[in-house]
């Protein structure tokens, strides 16, 4: 059991799609989880199927979806930085680092979940992951929390095999419920899964394990 887990990711739904099973396992074991979320996801492409959101209504909708997903996963501490979606890479690194550092200093987590700074696929993912690496890398080695990164993409082999493979099949019902809570973003996947049992089986199989790379400082 960890003392405290800090999730540092840029979008509503990152916590669920990237590491929802891991979070559910943490909270079920009694580990408090804080989610430091950079944006409200206002530039997300998906609006539901059929669309039930507009560009103007999407930020509030996605925040409501996020709060419900956090409730399902057991996250009781959600912190929104209010950065505009798809601009995290352009935020002053000193400002971004200060927000991450403040959360670490306050919470003293022993594990941080974030994206790999160069293999997160999305520029926002990379930028926020890089902030975590800068801040934790500047800490004395004896005070550093473990940094578990999620990595994706065609070049992920460059960082080797994952160090941690979390089998989250035991909490798949929780993870799938959290995915469903992000309805504006997950309708496409869930509709296909509902229509085709093979698609659902494949989805559950793919999401039943969450691979993480421990960042080496």
C-alpha cells in the first residue's frame, strides 16, 4: 500500500483511460489519490454519439464527467489548473513546475502516475510529464517519489520493456464504469462494444493490463 498517490495528467479522462485500473486498485487498498489535471478538455474532438455537446458546452460537461469518474474510481481530491486544452506545451515551464512542486511538497506522495515526457503521444501529455520529471529530478534522491509513466506510440520500444505491468482485471467493472462516465469521449467505443461482443472482449482484454515505465533519474 502506498502512502499517497499523485496523478499528474492534462485532460479529463486521462486518469481513466491511462491508469483507471491502477487508481481503483490503489483506492480499494486504502491509498489516497490526488488528481492534478491541467485542463478541462475543451478542445476534445468527441462530442458524443450522436453529438450532445457543443464547443461552448464541452468544458463544463467534461468537468462534470471527470468528477463522476473520480467518484467511481475513489479519487477524493481533484485539482484543476485551468490551462487551456492543447496549450500545455506553451505554458511557462517555471509556472508549470511550481504547480507540480507545490502539490508534491504538500502531499508528499510516494508514487506519481504521469505520462512519459517523450512517448506520451499527445503534446499536452509530454509537456506535463516533462514537468514532473524536472521537478522530481531536482529533488534529493532520498526524497523522490517513484514516477510511473505511461508510454505509447510506434517508437515506445526505444525505452525498453515496461517495468511494471498492472493486472487490473479484478477492477475492470470499476474502470469500465469510469470510462462510461466520460460519455462524451467514450460513446464511440462503448457503442461498438455493445453492438459486437467480440469488440467488447477485445476492449476488456486490452484494458485489463496497464503498463508503466519507471522513470530513471
